[in-house]
């Protein structure tokens, strides 16, 4: 060790390597600790006496320093605080206590699986006091330090005035050194050199030399900044000169004059149908633009804003004289069926013909995918002669998508409504708000709430987009919305729209849509002619029944497209010149059928009844089976039945007990026989009240031994007194019976008005028997006892609502 240091006993303490930092005794610093070996050393110090040795690395970039990479003089510090961040970084606050000489290191601790930590063997060193004979020299040195620190503080305006005052007033050389060394931005090698000095006098001298060098650097840096600023001023002067040259060129006709641009903007703004306040607002923006440099960012923002506002169709409208006959022909040509929907649309057209300025109700088409909601919107626009624009709202969760962003934001743009109007080019287009039920909300706002003003005829006459900032009249826009379900739509938004439900297509409707629209569309899409590819009617029915099961016709169109591709391949490869697809050869092209036909009970059978059920893809047959077994009156329900169907079974049993004598059933059957009620295909959930008549009929048949007619199907809800209540989905259910070849369908008497919605082909071939009570149902469905009994097969069900 140096002779100027006083040796003490050697100490072995945990070691932390500092990178780019030097700690002095009496100094408090904080630093981040990441390297695992030194984190373990910190933990060891915290578990002991909180003392730790801090030594600076010579190369701060080295991750695993060796003994030769450390300085040999460090500081023993006391750990005051440790904060551990979630990302694994430890923020450590320490206070320097004693300067030490380090005579040895223990650094074999870089393996991940070890619990050892780095240590240092050190001995305390004491800095020599200033001798009395050097007091005059130390005073002179302190004055020089104070003077150079004041100059340093003048070059750094952020230096605290309190610190400068403390330095100027300090009389003790040791305290003066600490004030300056702790607060001057010196490089860590220079600070390490100060720490290694063996006396206070040498420290003060080294500090003065370091301050003098730092002052030279700061003075040179200030000079460079002043020269840079002078160059900027010169560049600014050159910019103004170039602007003057540009103005001269514009006067000569070489470029467009900003004054001319301002005049054009003012002329276009004056033609807008706005009040004086908003006209003045836009005129001020144009004046600001004329005063700004053409290449500046602010000029770009203002020019984009004015161009966007002026591009809106403020005064441009489509000629929309309503012709009901033409509108009806367009709707009939584009869509098969949907008579109620077409009628409602024509009624809306008629009202608009009588009152062109009447805004009317917003139409919202609700139905399963693929039933033609979006295409109806296109047909309405075509029938009215309006421009058509579609705004997809699926997945929108930001209110700014509807209202736009403030133009002060980077990348700001108007909302989707204003954008659709700009694309349409008229102020009275038809805007289709597609998938309004697919919107969501988050911390950026609720877009459905922003739509409230858009769709309210009392408010949208002055709709303000955040980007446009001036009111735009949306009352002339014909809004049409589409949705798959009403549940996700908020009630206030739902209240502003008239709901028009589109149900699933029946078998006959799918056939006609395919025959009249889809086949022609796919032939044209695949470059085929009608003479090259032919799909027979039987083949279309086979595709609908065996290869698709959907509410709409998208999958049906895909299958037809598949056939067209196979035909194109055969024709191009010259295997044949014409391809004809029939029900017999369909399997050769499409493979085995994906869906089996609805199972039905064709024979007269005891305890088995053909029921009718509704699913999301149409109606289906659902036989209901009842079996009697010796027992004590237990009722077992199987087939994945819901709570409502189980209640219907209990009602049916209670009713049968009340009429047991009338049908030759032992009155005490409920004490001697168990009933097992089953709906086949138990993997498919089934629920709903309309299977009540089916269950009651099957129970009476099983207990009385009377067979049920195999050519009869039924649907209806029952009460305890045997009344038959109305049900829903009659159109789909009757189509399922017709498709299965059943010619007699028992329905509730109150559903007779719904027969108007049933397809004409179904009404022609099916005999509908209205029933007010279960007596009519049983009389129609049950045969006398003399008929032979049979056992019927089970039925396949598909997501049934009965």
C-alpha cells in the first residue's frame, strides 16, 4: 500500500462492480443492478450488516470482469434501500462510508447454478490532512476552485443556485472538494483518479486541473453551438431569399401563386351551404395556409383539412324520383321470395315519393348469414337510383372510426361516415351499415354510442365529425343496417331502427335461387356456357338435401362452383364437350352425401310420433318415442332435452292421467308402469314447448296400444287441460314435412293465419289439420286397436328448437 495510507485490519466483504460510476465517501448515489452474481452479493450484504464494497470497472461494457479489470481503490458503502422492479432490475441506494484499498478479489461466481457471490479483501485507507505550512497554498487553491466553479455554473444554466452559493461560502477544503466533485459531470476515470489521491491537497489540485480541462471542453462546445446557430440563421435568411425568388417566379407565371390558391379556396368555401360562423372558420384556415411556408408541416395539415372538407358532396345529389314498378322489378329480378321484405321496402319507397324530404325510419335487416341482407341493400340503392356505399362495422371498437380524429393528431382522418359520403360523391346515397352487431367497445370509446346521432333523424341534420369540425346534414342519407343477431345491439341504438327479420330459406326457395341465380352466376364466373354444363333440377334438390345444411345459400353456391370447376376440367382436357350433372351421378363428383335425410316413421307404430322441430338451418322431422315398462310410475326423459321439454313431458303425463278412461288406459297406470320418453340423436340439445302434442300423443299410444299414423306429423304446445297453443317456425316445419313426403300436418288452430307465409307448393300438397284441443290431435293421429303395430326407426335431430 501507499505510505500515505494508514493500514487497518483486512476485511472480506461482498463486492459490486460499478460501470461508469465512482462513489466517494460521504456521497449517496443510486444505480440499477442486473448481473446475477452481484445481485447475490447485494443479498448477502442485506442479510449481514448492509456493508458492501463498490469498485469501478475499467471497461464498463464487460459483462464478466476479471481481477485485472477492476481498479484497486474502492469504497465501502452502506446499503440504504433496495427496490426490485417487475422486470428483474434492482434499484439500489447506497451511501459511501470509507475509502479502501482492495488487495484481492474472489470472482469465480459466474456459473448460473451457484449460490456464491463475488467478494473483495480490502483495507481502509485514510486521506492525509493538509499540513499547516500549506494552509496558504490550500486557500489559494480553494479560491481558484470557487472561481472556476462559478464559471462552470454560468455555462450550465440548470445548475442549482443554492449549490453555487454553498460552494462560494464553504471554508473547509474537504467540504469544498465534496461539493464540487459530487456535482461536476466528470468522466469516471477522472473521478477514480481523484479517489485514488493520497492527500486532500493532491485531491484539490487534481480537481482543479480536471475542472480546467472541463471548462475548455464546455467553452469549445458553446462556441460550436453559437456557430451552429449562426449557420441556422444564415439558412433561414437563405430560405427567405429563396421564397422571394419563388414569388418572383410566380409573378412571371412559372408557378402557381399562393395568393391565387387562397382565392380559389375562398371561392369554394363561399359556395358551401354553411352558416356565417363556420364559413369564417374555414376562411381563417385558408388565410393561415397562405401565410405559412409551403413546405412546413402545419401547411400540409391545413391543406389536407381544407381539401377533405371541400371534397365532401355539400351540394351534389342524385336524382331519386321513385318509380315503384321499376323498383319492384329490380327487387324481383335480384331476389327470389322474401315477399314481406320486398313489400316493406316498396312501402318505404312510396312514402319517400309522397314526402321526398321525410327522413323516415332506419331499416335493419336481421337474419342468419347468407340469406341476402347485404345484397338487398344493393338492390334498394339500384331501385332508388342512389349511390351505394358499404361501411363495415365488424370489429370496430374505436369511437373515432365513426366520428373521426381531431385534425391536430398525427395521421388524423375523418370517420367512416364522412369517408363513405366522399366516396359516394353525393349527399343522398344509400349507406349500408354492415354487421352492426359485431361492434365492440374499449377504453377508446363506444362506437355504437357514436352511431346514435348518425341514425337519429332529429339529430343528424347537423352531424359534426371530429376531423371536419363543421356540421354536415345526414338527413338525406338512406341508412340501411344489417345484423345476424339483435342481442349484442344496445337498446338505444335498436330503438332508432325498424327491425325486419329474414328467416332461413326453405328447400323450395333454395332450389329456385340456385336455378334462377346461382347456376348462371357460377357458369359465368367459370367461363362456361349453358350448353357446356348442365345441372338438372333433381341434382339441385340432391345438393340441397345431401350436401348443404345452412340458413342461407353460400355453401350451396360453393358446391355449384365445385361442379363448374370439375366440368371446366373435363372440357379443357377434351374428355367431353358437355357435362351434365344429375342426381344419379352427383356422388361421382362430390363424394358421399354429408347429411342424411330426416328419419321418419313411415309405418303405423305404437308409441312413436312424427314431431316437427325448428333449427337455425330450417325445419326437421323429430320422432318422439315412448315406451312403457313395469314399475312405479317413474317418468324418464332422454335425448338431451332441455328444461322446457321436460316440463312439457310432465304436463303430457298429467293430461293423460285425466283422460285415461276415455282412451281405454288403466287409471292406475301411473302406479304400476314407468314411462320412458326419448328424442333420438341424444348428442343434439333440444328444447322448446312445441313438442307437447307430440309427447302427449306418443304417451296415449303407448299406454292404450293404439298405433299412430305414420303419414301424420304434428307440432304444438299443450296446457294441463288439453288446449293446443300456437308455436313459431311453422313455415320451416311445414317444409320439413313436405320434403319428407308427409301429407297431413296437425297444427294449432291459432296458427292458421301463418299459413299465408307457407310456400304455395307446401300448401298444395299438405293437408293442414287445425287443432284447438288435444282431442282433435288424438282423433286424427291414432288408429283403432285392430291395426297392426310396428316399430319405427329413430330420427336424426340437429340443434332442435321444438
